[in-house]
């Protein structure tokens, strides 16, 4: 298993639904997302970008 960190810069505030945790309001700023890849790291990153592009315009 591999781990990774993504640095994400938000230029405006967004609402983000995170599974069963619910909805969060993220303010403009820089965030670090840390995760672990059970699949290959490349596939894991592709999945994250597909999920998050709707929220942060990637």
C-alpha cells in the first residue's frame, strides 16, 4: 500500500459532501489531502480527480 499527499488550492469557498460525514464548507485557502492507495497510485489519483473536479474545477 502507498500513501500520498495532495496540495489543493481553493480560490473561493465551496461546499463539499464527504460521504457519511456530511457537508462541509471549505474556505478559500490551501489544503493538504492525505490518503492511502489500495489500488495503484495512478488509479487512485485518477479516481480522486474525477470525484473532486466537480467541486474545485480540476
